[in-house]
């Protein structure tokens, strides 16, 4: 199954290059269901793949002057704490439960993309003239989001760009044109911390991980070039629909775990206690 997995790696890179983010959320499902990698290993591998591929995008945005390093370091440091903690906590969860959590995140990301950029985010991000340094009051909103994104990264192996960009705009006071580049720096930091947190608990197939990452980077470079010829709005809608289908598929494949989790509702717990 090496060739199909590498084809999907190229598609993940293409989506990252053409959309500026989001494609990395498909890495774990591809590794699990196409390459047949064990879920916990796939999550750790995903962090390496996403982190390294994000470096390529971050460098491109850095050269274009679209990275706010001060905000990236602040947000990234908080996210790294959450990511490492999430990776260590993942030891206590089954791989199937982690996949269920990932599927829920995928569905949430898809719905967010279908809804489009919220008016509040668009309005905040349109003001490129303001000072883009977080106000102390803004840190109250920025900190929990950063830690929360980090925990999700460590638990399910995502970059979290679809959450980081709005947080940078609304709480970090970063103009929209700088938010994507800044988010890529955050993702690199976040993934590195989460990957370190997984070391010692999983065995990484380094050769396959390196080839997969290399193909994804090639896809990013091609996607960045092709982006100028394709409507971003149409791409985003198509990708969101693909995410919905993939998220539903992951939930179906792990339906027994999902059913068990739903059974442990407060009512079920009360009934068991009585």
C-alpha cells in the first residue's frame, strides 16, 4: 500500500499549498487506513510530517514578511505546553478513541470551512494598520486557545491551523495576511513538542516517514504554484466536503468505541449507580 499512501501524501501537500492549511488533518486517516499504520504510531508520525512540511510553508511566508515572530513565539510556547501534555495523556487513551476524537475535530473543521470566514474574524483581520502586538487583556483569550490547540495536537496529531488562524486574528491582533504565516510557525513549534511527548511510547518507521514527508513537501510546492489558477473558495468547499466524508468514515470504522462513549452519558451513569 506504499504507492496509494504516497499519492495521498502528494494530495495532502497540494491542499496545504493551495489552501494554506487544513490538509494536514488528513494525515492520520491516510496513515491508518491507507498505509495501515497503527493509530498511535500514525498520530506520532503525523506530528513529524505536519511539522516538517509546515517549515517549508513558514519559510516562504517569512521571506514575504508575513510572520509576526513575537506573537508566534508567545502563542507557540503556550501551545507547546499543551501539546506535550496531550501527548503524554494519550498514553491513557486507546488508539480507537483517539481516532474518534480526530473524526469529531475533522467534522468541526469541515463545518467551519463550509460556513466561511466569520464576519468578526474578517473584520478584525482586515485592519492591517493597527499595532499587531497582543494587549494584556487579549492574552486572557489567547492563552486558553493556545493551550487547547496544543492538547488537541498532542492527542490526535493535527496541526490545528483552522483554530490557530482565527485565534491569532481575534486575540493576537494579527492582520489576516500575517495570520497564516504566523500560524505555520506555531504549528512547527506545536508539532515538535507533541512529537517529543510521544517518543518512547511508539516506534517510528523513519524511512517511510521521511519518504511520506518528502512527497508532501513536493505537493506543497506544486500546490503553491497551482493556487493562482484555481478559485480558493471552490477549493475550500470541495475540501470541506471531502473532510465531512472522511470524518464520517472514521467514525463509522470506530463505531463501537463511539457507541460506548455515548452510552456513558450522565443518564447512563446515574442508571448504573442505581
